[in-house]
């Protein structure tokens, strides 16, 4: 065992480098958030004090509590719909391997390559016609639409690796396709569900491009819009913006720490299967 560890020392080295690289942005973010606006020292130097006024400005002036509430509502509903619709849609695609379904999967992969902003003009025009601007349901529809392809792709690959004999036994016992999905397939989807929740949840939580155009009401300000409000052509408040960003990233960081085991397992299983 000791010889094996010695021979793989370079893996531990690479792992340490990856950890440091991912830790550096959080380190600088906390350092900037803790400094006073009059402190001109290097951002690599952690201050010996904490400027709590930056966090007070983020909570009061930036309305971070309202932004956190709006972002949480949008993210939770979007992720629920993305997960449910993605799982239901992937089940027949994975089990019925016809040419038509293969064409549908290829079409879904093609949609994943299209940047969302490339169709912003017709999308915005459509949302105006259906009165979806500055509404929860409007931005939720947009986020669900653009995140569904990845959800369907991950679910279909995972379900394809589940033995069909399990469902055949359920059919013999009198279960229909819907019952077989809920009783046989769904309980085995925990790893990939965690992957979809984290990947799409982070994307919805950090969304800026769609929120900027479809959430024009100040009452529907999200975290990204709250952070961006500290930057203008005339003045910038980097410290308060860093404090807002730090408050916004903490919920996602905590969620990932709790679901990381399922996330890694789901990503590996979806890729292999």
C-alpha cells in the first residue's frame, strides 16, 4: 500500500494544485470584501480587520436579501421542472432505441451547441407578446428551456445503463410503463439527479444574461443583477460588490459540499453508461 502511494505521488500533487487553483478566487473575493474602500494594498494580502460596512451595504443598499429570495424562488422552481421533465423525456428515449429517437437525441445535442443570446431578439419579442417580462414564470420558462437539453442527455445516458430485465419483471407483475418508471427506474436515478440539480442549479443561480433582459423590475432583482448594480460608468464599489458576491456564492457552495458524492458518481456513471 505504501509503495502504491509513493508511485502515485504525482496524483496527489495534481490534486493539491487543483484545490489551490479553485481556492484562490474565494480567497481574493473574501479579502476584497473584508477591506475598506480606502485600503489600496494588494488583493493577495488578507487584511487584519473586517470592514463590516461592506456587508451592511450589500444587505441594505444592494437589497441582497430580496435578491437571494428572488434567486432562490427562480432556481428552485426551474430545477424542479428541469429534473422532472428531463427524467420523463429521457425514459422513452433511452428505452426505445429507434431511428427517430436517435434523431431526437442528436437534435438535443445540437441544441446544446446554440448560444442562448444568439436568439435573444425573437425570444424577447415572444416573451413580450405573452406578457412574460418581469415575471417569475417568464424567466423560469426561459431557464427551463435552455437547461433541458443537458438534463435529457444526462438522464438518457444513465437510464440506458440500467438493465431492462428489472422493468420486464415489473411488467410481468402487472406494472405499466409509468408505474415501472416510478417504482424501478426513479429510485436508481439519485446520482444523476444530484448531478442535474447541481449543474442546472448553479447555472440558474448564476444566470445574468437572461435576467438582465427579462427581469427589468427592481422588485425581481437577482443576485447577479445586485452585484452588477455596483458597477457603472461613473463609480464602482468593488468592496461592496465582493461582499454581495460572497453572500451569493455561499448557498451554492454549501449545497455542493452536501451533494458532491452523488454529483461525482452521477457524472461518471452518465459518461460511462
